[in-house]
C-alpha cells in the first residue's frame, strides 16, 4: 500500500500547487517570512534559531504557557535578531497562557507558526494555525493517538493549496541519508529483504522544578509522560521509523513488540526500552530496538537495509554506504563533519552533528522556499502515516500480542490529558 492508497483517496495531499507568491500574505518572493514560535523550550528555540540563521525567516513573535520560558525566549531571540540586524521582538507579540496558541495564530503580524509544544497539543495547535490561514511547521509526531491522526488528516485537507504544512522529519533532509535512500530507490540493493534499526539514547533529564503543582510538573517534564509525549517510540524513535517507511515506500501492516520500564525510577509512565518486529508489504520485516536510560551519554542511531544485491548502512554517526554489487560511500566530509567526541552525542534539543549536521538547514530552506515561491508543501499524510506506524508498535507492546494496521485504526485509541489548561494564564 502506498501513501496515496493509505489516505483513502486524498489525492494531491502531498502535491505542490503553484500559486502567485504575492497571494501568500502579500509578500514578494525572497522577502522575509514573519515567524512565530509556539513553545519556547529547548527544541523549539533550537529550530527557530536555525530558521533565523539559515533562511529569510525573521522571528517576530513568541508564545508559551509559562512566563519564564517566554522571557528566556525573548532574551535569546533578541540577541539572534541583533546579530542579524533586525528588530527585537515587540512585547505586544509575546503571548502567554492557555490561549497563547490562538493569539499567535490569529496575529496579523505573523505569516508562519512553528509548533514546538508537547506532542499531545500538536494537532490542536495545528488546527488553530491552519484555520487562521498561516503556514505551519509542526514538530513530530502528528498526533499521539488514532483520534488525533484522523483530525490531522482533515486539517491537511483544509491546508491543501492554501498554506504550507511541514512536519519536523528533518532527518530526511540530511544530505548523506537522502543520497543513500535515493540509491536504494534506484535499485542499488535489488529486492529489499529486511531492515535492522535501532535508537539508543541516554535518559532525558530535567532540573529540579521545586514546589510546583502536579499539572505544571507534568507539562514541564512532558517527555516522561506517555499521554503528553506519546512514549519514546512515538516521540523520539519516530525518526527511524519514518526513514524505514520512506525507504520501503509504505507503512507496516502489522507488528509484535515487547518492552517495559525496567531501569527508570523518576515519575512518569514512559517505557525505557522497546523491541518491535514490523511486517511490511511483500513480507519485508523491520527489526527495531530502542533504549532510553543511563547517564553515560552514549547515543547510537542507525538503519541497516538488506537486499538481494547488497546492504546499506545509514547511521547518524559513521560511514553512510552501500556494500555489494553497487558499492558506494558518502565522501563529502564537509556535509558529515564528525563531532569532537568522535560520535554523535545525544542532544536534548536535537542539535546533532555528523551525518545530520545540515539536516535542519536543508529542511528549513526547503520550507521557506515553498512559502515564498507559492509551491506549498503538505506533509500531513506522511506525518500521520509515520505517527500511526509508531503507535502500532506501542499498541503491540502494551497489549503483548500482534496488532494489525486495520485493528489499530478500528480500535480508535484516544489519550485523555486530564489537565485544566485554564489555570495557566
């Protein structure tokens, strides 16, 4: 099943509609895109900084439920803007509290909104941004449960041809990864038989929050909360599953999985390890394993793809290559500079070096180009397909048995947040 079949006739969802760029908020091609950041945490700040430094986008607005995050964000981006020779952020364009997402989306001073809030909120916030007619760059995942992915597809339909909608799968834009996948698609490995992949990361950490409410603690430490994050398979490991879907041009049709919370002791309910066997069309299998615990800082992510003519290796750090009849290795050192430690260190803000060194830059430039050219992106369907692929493994692990794609969709899994957001003003 390909992506077009998956969306059930949602033809053109990822197509590009060529429009007069002046129709996109009235700015000429190559003029600055007015950028609003929704969610001023580590990753959000890192991504918005990359957009400011690598594209014509200019950070003009910030939004967050927490005033300290908002103030820290303003201090940072005022410095970024000063170095770029552009004005500091106007205090009138700083939006705080539980309605901040609606305010930044409706602001006439903003052209595009970057959604970097906890994953449970992604679809709700995407809805507000697209409804307001703004371009949206939404971090993955595009939903933490089946119900949210259905809503995301509907939002994608409304966005089509009106605005650009990108999902934060920047690994696809890493030059070495993109090139090896291109070669695989061109037949360098012959018939694909299997993939072995892993995502090994140290435990995520947070500072002592002091005397805060249970709700605030959940929101600030959202990576540890399954409802808010989707669990490590959906929130973090999703990058590997996305690459595997991309390579195989499909999504898994069933999965079996094990895992658990065997090491972590801090509050929260996310698992610290997964082992998943995915079955794709034509009986191709993906063996995926994940860990997220420990304090040694060790980080290792890779995909190994096995075919009738050889195998390919696509790690975050180390040689990206094909071994076999069509041997090849990525040689552009400038595009894959090793980190000082000799390996790709885990970064809480996703700022990796090595083979992903230019992933954010390329993703950013392509998104902004889609806006100023009027050739709008729409990655809603791909974002949903990958999110559901990860949820399939999560459900198989939680139930302790094989789960099919159809069963997952019929189950209609839904995660309830149970936090009254109106308390945050």
